[in-house]
């Protein structure tokens, strides 16, 4: 799927991927000593760059937050289902809100003839549709989560768990995305994710009720019971008005006004008929 990764910085060594398994290593040279380490050669940085080019918005814990890299623009050439020549995605650290696509596959049906910029949500949307086959409605799954399963970030402890891609990810969310990736019933997992969210909210509300400030904001039990009783009485009155067609409180006054106007119309008509006979 990936073909090539490059940068506007001339010091960056362009990475060219070949068909099959690609292994990135740091080799020693003739000038290397026994104390030289293969750490810091840029292997993990390449993973960060791939995530950045594929729609990563938060750079917390990433090497890309280095101020020296802000002027740089990175690019990725990758295969694309609708484009035989592939797509080139370029993104600058100084302009992270947009990504340049050649051709612009996020522009719709005319993408073959255009090259332009798209927002990150648009880029992620077309990744989900074209690369992962998302249906029109796909609650609980996201392109970023699925990419995280393919491209594990060491900075986010992505290797610690086979399903979760970062420690704070909920097991319900991780299960939903993994189920979709494996062709299982992800909608069932998404339903469990919704239940887990409700249970989490219930626990938070239960814990909040123990805070003394909760009563000052929401009210005490006795106050709430009084409001419930008053509201119940008001609802009963409204139901009685609806049943008696007295939805508007001043209905009787309006009805009297309408009767008066109707009488005046009748009287005017009678006077008009008398005038015509006299003429």
C-alpha cells in the first residue's frame, strides 16, 4: 500500500517501500565504534511521520513537536483503489489543518483531474471509505483507530496490547474497531460500546452526587420533590385544558370578541339590505 516517504528537508533520507516485507534498520559504518547505538536513527520517527501524513491531529509525545521541524513538509505516495498511479499526500507541520493531495481524492467524483488541498476530516473520511470500505453509517469505528492497529506507535505504548493502540483507549472502542477489521459483527460491539459509555456516565453522576456542591447546583431532594409536585399539577391542568379545548387561557375572551364581531357583521348586512330597498 505504501510506496515512498519523503521530506522537503534535504537531510531526510527518502524511504522507498518494495513489495512484500520491508524492514527498517540502522546499519553501522566503518567509522562506527563499539559504543555507537542504533537508537535515535529515526525508525520510530518514520512511524510518527506516517501517522501525521495519514491524518494524525494531536502531536502529543511525538518527535514532530520539535520546533526545528516546523518549516518541513512531508509527503507520502501510496496505492489507491481508484487511482492506478497512486496518490501523493503532503502535509506541512506549519499548516497542519490541511493536506495536499495529488490527485485530490477527497474532492469527490472529479478528483482525477484536480490537485488541491483538503481538510483533515475530509482526508480521514475518504480513507475510511476507499481504504477500509466504511458504510454510510459507521458509529463506533474510525479510520484513525484502524490505522493505529496497522501502524503501532511506540510513543503511545501501541505494542503493549494486541487490541488497544494506546493505554487510555476504552476496551469497548478497541473491540469495535478490531471486530470491523476482522470482519466480525462490529455493530454488536458498537452497541456494547454505547452501553459502556452510559455505564461510565452513570458512575460519574453517582460519584458527583456525593459532592456537597452538587446540591447547590442541582438542588436538594426536598426541593426537587417540590418542583416535581408543582410540575405534575401544571401538567394535569394543561391536560384538562386540552381535553376541554381550552388550550389558550384567554380563549373565552377571544370567543366573546368573535361573537361581537359576528353580530356587527350581521347588523351591517341587515342595514345594507334596508338601504338598498330604500334606494
